[in-house]
């Protein structure tokens, strides 16, 4: 028996990709959240001198002592909340809610939550040497639970920083949820998702009911020789963000003489599973549908494709096609085809 999950995984790249590859370099001081992502990017890349330098007051007696504190740490996942700001005499202070999950080399995990304080002196009146946005201090304590559950609601009494809260939360949740499984999670390209607004009504509402609005965030997760992998998050009308999981058929494919290059003798759905990522996917705002097309090899003669439609506030699988034969021809079989009208 050959499972579709194994075939799709094999098709993701020309060569195997480690489950936890080194994050792409990120050094961004444009916002408080970006600076904190850069801090833990440096920690995860074991660039401790860079991480050390993000602080105005040294976080340890020396870089060596700071690095020693992470000697048993394999990876740190970060979630940030909405920053607040206060100004004084040409200086802006930012208070940022933070939650982190540190995974040790022994597989154990510890969660911490609290606040970071960052400072920026007015760039327009600074001379040289110039002092960029930097970390003044951090106050984190041990916590229990998921990052978004232990993330403080607010730090400081200042005014909220004008920002797209749902987008900020989507970035943070993508990093927390997929930071260890998406090899491009630390790449600047992956940190900026494609964003779509989805107006909709529930089936029990009348035609003149004002439309609700959800927001779909599409993040680049991985890129192989002929496939791209995307992760999706959805913000409901109240701005609550959650990762999407997509129903996908689990298949039993029987080949002649158990040879994948041979004729397909039997192909059937034996159940359903969920997947948080889609291959070569695109969202069509006109039809409210997500389309995915996963090539099993570069020439594209063997593949699977799915269609998920947005209705009642979530995505439902309505069509699934597959060509499981490696014969140089594109002859898909429709395994599932439900009514796909919105």
C-alpha cells in the first residue's frame, strides 16, 4: 500500500529537506515586533553576539556568558502582542507583550511570558554614532500553556501603537505554529503574507443582512524544485486568528506488480485527514475558493489537486482530482466532486 501522504512528502523537493533547517538571517529594527523576531532569530542561529547587541544594557556579564545561557537550547518560538508606546523628551518607549517556548536539546520545553521594553531616540535629532531601536529590558516569568494563551494582554499604560492587530497576530501565530516546520519561517519574504478579505453571510441569515468579514493570511512555508508549500491562517470578524486545517482524502493506491511506474490497478479513498499546509495553492476571491496542485515529480504527469470553498465561516473540501500514474500523460481521475457553489 502506498499512502498519498508519503507521495506528497516525496514530491516537495528534489532532495530531502531537514524538518528543522536553519532559519534565514533576519536583522530588522523597523518595528518593536520585528526587532524581537530578529533577537530570537539570532538566538536560533546561534549568533549570540548579534542577539547580545540588540540590548542597550548587557543582558549578561559577557557575550560568552550570554551564549552559555542558551547552551542547552535548540530552538525558541516567539509570539508577540500589541505594543503600547510612551514618549518623553525626544525618546519613544515601547512595551511589548511576549511569550516564548524554549525547546531544549533533550526535547524538553519551557514557556515564558512577560514584557519587553524597547527605546528609540528621535532619529531626526540624533548625531553619530547613531543609536537604533534597541531593547532596554525584559521581564519574563515561567508560564504554563500555549503561547497565545499565556501572552499578556498588554504591557505598560501607554497608548496602543497604531497597527494592524490581526496581521501582527497572524505573523506571531505563524512563527509560533510553523517556526519549526516551515524552513522559510524566518525568511523576510515568508514573514509578509498575502492578505485577502472575505465577505460572507451565514446560510440562516437573510439576503439583506450586512456581510461579515473574515481575513485570510497566506504564508510561504517551503519552496522546492517544483512545488511551493503555503500555510494559511484565518481571522474571524472579531479579529481572532487561528491556523487553518484542510480536509484531505487519505488514499490507497495499488500499482501493478507493486511498481510505482506501473499501471494503476486500484485507487480509492479510505478516509480523511487534515493538513495545515497546501501545495502550489492560490486563493480566488471571486469564487471564494482555494486551489491546490501538488506535482509528484517535475514533469507534472503525476499529481493531486484539491478545491476548498469558503462558506459558513470556514473552508470545505468540494473537489479532489488525482493522476497517480507516472506515464508521461495528464489524465486525472475525479475522486470527489461535491456541489461547489458559494
